[in-house]
C-alpha cells in the first residue's frame, strides 16, 4: 500500500509521492471498504459504479488538448515542450482580493488530496482518473467572491510558440470555460495538480486544470492562467464554435443526444477491443450530489 510521504521540502503535489500502480488500487479499495485507511480515503465520494482507475498509460496517452493537435496522441507527443514553471494565475473580476500569483502561492495552504473521479467526454468515451487536487471552492473563498458574482470564467495559457495547435485559427484561442458560481463552489469541483501520486503530466493540463466530474470533459479546462468572477454567463469555447451542438451547462445526460451521435452509452477506455459499451449515467453517476443544483431547470434543453 502506498505510504504518505513527508511533505517538507517537496512540491505540494509530491505529498503523494509513491506512484501507485493500477493493481495496488484494488488492494487499497478493499482496505478502504474495511475502514482501515481513512487517512488515504479520497475526499471525493465514489460514484455508484466501480471506480477502478484507468492505467497511467491510458490516462496520459489518450487525450484531448487541442492546443497540441486534434489527434488523441498529439498531446502526449507535443505537450512536453510546454514550459510550466514559472507559472502564474490571475484571479480577477468580482472578487475582494484580485491579483496575479505564482503557482506556489496559489497552492499554499490548499488541502491537496486524492480524488478519484470519472471523466466522460462528449465524444462518448470515458475513463476513471485518480487526481491530486483540491476543491476550487477553497481558492474562490480565499479570493472572496463579491455579492454580484454569479459565474466563474477560466482561460488556458495562450502561447502559440509552445502550443502548435494555437497557430491554427480554427478555434478562437485561448480555450475558455465557465461555471455558474454555485457549480464552481460545489465540493466535487476540483483544481488538479497531479494524478497517480505525481505531478500532472503536461498532456493532462499541467500545472493546474479544472475537473468537473458530472459534466462533459470539455468543461474541465487545462493549463489555467486566469480565473475571473463575473455577473454574466461567460462565452466558452465549444458553444461559441458550435452553438447547435454544445451548451454552457454540458451536464452528462444519457437522454439528450448530441445532434450527430447518441449519448446513451459510452466506450470505456482500456476495457479492451471487444468490451461492450456501458450505459451512461445521469450527471455521470453524481446525480445524488449535484442534481439539486438544477432543480426547476429543463434538463432536456440545458445541455
Ligand atoms: N485547454 C484545453 N482544455 C481541455 C481541452 C482542450 O482541448 N484544451 N479538451 C477538453 C476535453 S474535450 C476533454 S475530454 C478533457 C480531456 O482531459 P484528459 O486529456 O486529461 O483526459 O480535457 C478538456 N480540457
Ligand atoms: Mo471531451
């Protein structure tokens, strides 16, 4: 079983320094079921379905990160060149304490923990990823949302010299995302700095990326440099590009199909060539935790 390492003299994401091989997870899960490993228990509650993480290889070689190309293998091939240190994050808009901070200062005091979550891409494939991260709410509380704040907007780094995909103008760079403030404050909404007990690989959005487990994967914006609190719904990359195909909310919903394909089932990455597709769950299996956020909304149209 992996041991918790001393944190002194280490980068925050190295708190969980032992890389945990896939097989060890099964043992750890059995232990947690027995209540013997509370110290290691993931803070994010498990979705109803079995949460055995995908292999590190699956997670780091099958990616969407269009700044590095459209092919699933492009991010692993090209993102290594991205300079992620130094890195700073600007927090502005409707906050009491706006400013720009080096990443180390952003992470100072944040409760880094392991969170095993499902990721369901709008393209109808899925994986399970053992993140290292902390609730976005912690950082927002530190910044102090002002009374008028209703939404949170996020921006990815704009650096075409290191991001070859940004030299194509097919997308209005930088990649942008957004959440309603209550979604952003929900304890399942994370900022991740690592996975599998090590620093986040560049292809997964180093050094800081969003994780919103109940929404389609495109909401989980990578390599964040700016977080802005606003009073109006922010313009976000995919709905701006294809408003008939993608919406701002993008909650996983097996009953609302994409105009060009069904969302009722998904292909589980790593399950093998002949594995059957599995049913997609409402809110990606997190309905119990998040459905109340959408009380009264027509979920057939708010996709
Ligand atoms: N900046 C940025 N963030 C992004 C993307 C992207 O192209 N650029 N792709 C999104 C999509 S479509 C998905 S499914 C997830 C994939 O995350 P992963 O590669 O870590 O599995 O990242 C999301 N975040
Ligand atoms: Mo995606």
